[in-house]
């Protein structure tokens, strides 16, 4: 049994978890909800905290600077060095500051991720959605593509025999490795720093489950957008590429599980043609859950939020970005943004692919969840 007085420096990140529990960090965070992003409420509640919890909340949730000496006393030099070397913390003279990172907990899984407009180690409500909808594969093989800081892979590793996470961005890959150590996940999980194309070319394994939360936001032609969100004109560009690249790596009874956003009309199942056509093209079958739909109108909260992001990426006014967005999408006959979760498997060669559309949108008031 570990001596509770043993220094964190001797055991690194494993003891950081013990410190977070002992000082009340995890109960403080989880009071506001599993995988929550309620920074304003964190800030108000943090005013009543005492040390060392106050410093940890300031550093790992509120992204506020803390004296280096104080952090070293709380987490130890070895852990502090790991966080600096991974780019999670920045040294600013006698202080340490977060590099836009927060330490969150989702489904009892700890995850360092960035919360800023242009993150490279991304975790958002869509990440939480796929992590919620993904199915466990006891004793199976799982592939997590576009893995970012690794939340899907970490959760899959709880039951799978082996899990591989693929991430092209080297700093995000390094954060995933740190999150793996933070959660004490063994060697049956490996994170690979590679492009999807390179990994597909040299991969010789087949998988029971292939998960991906790709860049999926529909972006009008000629406009720029963050690489973590740009899904092409219909939001499906990266999804199409992944299905083509990795269909050979899916076992005969395996499943692709993925989420995204696309465009379409509101004419019942026929309105989901972008997804149905995609399944047919790649000879896949299964279920498509429509989680929510949002009208292409000037009073739509989603349209205006998307316009703000487009405006920032293209250095134009939000009203101009909204005008371009609505004009291009409406010209194609689109009426709605659709948020979806798909679970698709291979269709036997002699069978026609079919897709069961389950429309949950009338029961949803938010994007992914009720």
C-alpha cells in the first residue's frame, strides 16, 4: 500500500490524480456536471476556495497564472516538468500559466484539453457526444481516428483488447500520451503520430470498431476555417475520405461509429440524402440517428454562432459571413443543419446496403444532447 506521504515527484502523474482527489479538485469540477465547460460558474465558486485547491482551480480550470513555487509544492517538480514539456503549462518568469489548457473529467476519465477558439488538442461537446454514443468492444480491436487528446481511445481501452489512436498533430499526440499516463492505461493502448493516409497505407490490422470525430462543419466554398472543424462544403469531406481509406480495415462484422453535421432539406428521410448516399456509395448499412436539426435562418442560434467563427477565420464581419453562408447553402436547396450519429457496418456483396434513419430531432433542444 502506498504511503500517503510519499512525494509526488517520486511517482509523477499517478500521484497527481491522488492529489486532485485529496484536495477536492475532482469533486469541485464534477459538481458542475460530467465533462462540463462552465467557466463562469467555476470562477464564482473559486472565490471561496482555500489552498491548495484554489491554485489548482486557477491553473487547470480558470487558466490564470499561479506562482511556480506554489505549483511545485503541490504537484512536484517531475510532474511540473512533464506539463511544461508537453506544452500544457507555460513558464512566465516566477509564474506558470496554462497554454489554454483545462483538466476535465468525463466518465471518470481525466483529460487535458485546450479551450480556446483555435485549439490543437480539442475536446468539446461533440467529443463528449461520440464518447457517450460509442459502444464498448470487450476483447476487441478499436481504431480511433483524429484522436486529438484521446478521450474516445481512453474510454475504449477500458474493455478492448487493443486500441490504436491516430493523430496527425504532434503536440496533440503528445498530450494524448500524457493523458494515457494520467489515466494509468497500459500498453494495450497506443497513440500514433501520423496522417490518416500514411497510417492506412502501412496498416495491416482489421478492427472491430473504427471511431472518428472528424472535422465536420459545413464551410462555404472559398472561406477559411480552423483545421479541427473544416468539413468541406457539406461537412462530409473528411468523413468520405475516412470511409474510403479504412473500409478495408473494418472487420466483416465490425462497425464505423462517428458523428458529424451535414446539410439537407426537411422532407423526412429523403432529406438526409447526403448520409444515405454516402452509405450506399461505400456499401455500408446500419443506423443513422438524427440528433437535432437547425434551420438555415437569420434567427438560428447555430447559424449565427457558425457565422461568428467563419468571420474570425476570414477577417470579415459576422453579418457578411452569415450572408455568404446562407446564400451558398440555400442555393443548393438546403434548409437545415443536421447533427447525427452513425453506426455502420459492411454490407455483404450480394446484398443492397440499407440505412435505418432514426429521427430524434423533435426531442432535442441542444446540438447533441437534451
